[in-house]
C-alpha cells in the first residue's frame, strides 16, 4: 500500500486554502458589500453574515490572513496524511 507524502499533501492543502482566501479577496473587491453578503448567505443556507462582513480590511491584515490560512491548511493536510499513513496496514 502506498503512503501519502506528508509534506506534499500538507503543501497541497495549504495552497488550496490560500487560493480560496485570495478568491474571497477578489470576490469582496469586485462585488462590494451587498454582493459579498448575498454570496456567503447563499453558501451558508440561511445564516445572515451581513453583520460580520467587514469590507475595510487593510492590505497587511489580508496578507497575514493568507499566511495564517496557508499554515493552518498545511498543518491540517500533514495531520490527515500522517493519520492515514499510520492506519494503513502493510502487507
């Protein structure tokens, strides 16, 4: 049975999370507050996000958010790969 490469799987998760974060930035910059609220309300099935959406996010804060999202994604991916590798049976 093949093992998952922990570093590569973590990198894939981290980059995917960062890509989604950047997609959110582009969405907020292009559709404004009303469009952002409508988009996330439709994703969250009835949860109203209008009171928590903040449109005046400074660039430095968005940059830190991308880095934090990447790190958390890498850790999640590495944990999943590690747990998977630990539970597969060798022949």
